[in-house]
């Protein structure tokens, strides 16, 4: 498995963990506070894993400045 596949797998695992624990789908396109907060947690963990802002933004079709 190459690095890109590993990152995709890690992202899917992280997304499912957040969905199971917070009962929120981070890919949902809404501005509800609980979803926004869950997305912030998701993005922060990805950033701590070493991903760049532009790469994180590509996951949900957002600009890197939105992720910051």
C-alpha cells in the first residue's frame, strides 16, 4: 500500500471514529454548530498527522484558508 492509499485509509478511519463517537458526519454540508465543531476536530487531527492545509481542503472541496 502506498502513502496516498494509507492517507486515504487513515482519513476514512478518522471520519468513522468521529461519526461513531459524536454521531456527526463531517462531510455533511451544513453550518450547524455541532457539525462545524466536529469538522474542526477532524481538520486539527489531520493537521497534527502532518497533512498540509491544501490537502485537507481537497478532502471536502474547501479552500485552504477555510481550513486555517
